[in-house]
């Protein structure tokens, strides 16, 4: 996609630019289970994510359930936490229109 706009752009150049933006704290890495690392703007602040099991889209969840230290065993010290919720987004959760019996959409092959 970018190579169509900027012929000759090397992948190393892209990664150097991303690393520079992370060092300058414009971007922060996001590690979601089972996915390649991605990046988001640092200005979003602390938040969590929702992944739709149907369309695979990732949504930001603003807010936090609060003090996680109550969940940490005695003698342990939590440094950070990430919460990922899995489910079905509102677009995928919309009820499908029922197809009337005998309609062409319901008939086999």
C-alpha cells in the first residue's frame, strides 16, 4: 500500500521510523495475545481492548476496572496490567434477517 505511494521505500526505513516514534513517545507498542505487535498513539493513555471473535476487529475500551493490587497474591508487587476482552462486536451481533422458507437464498446449490 505505502510502496505504491512511495516506490523504493524499504521495510527497514519503516521500522526505523516506528522505533524513533516509540522512543519519542508518540507511539507505544500494543501486544495482544495471538497477534503481531501493533502500535497506537501514546496520547490514548491507559486503556484496554476488545477483540471481536467474528470480524477480528480490535476496539479500544476506555476506562479500567481499577485497583488490580487486590488480585495480586500477598508479597507480590504488580507493575502493570493489560486486559483483553473477547466477544462479538455490535456490528456482528446484529440479528440476521430470517430468510423465508423456500426462498432462493435457503435452497441448496
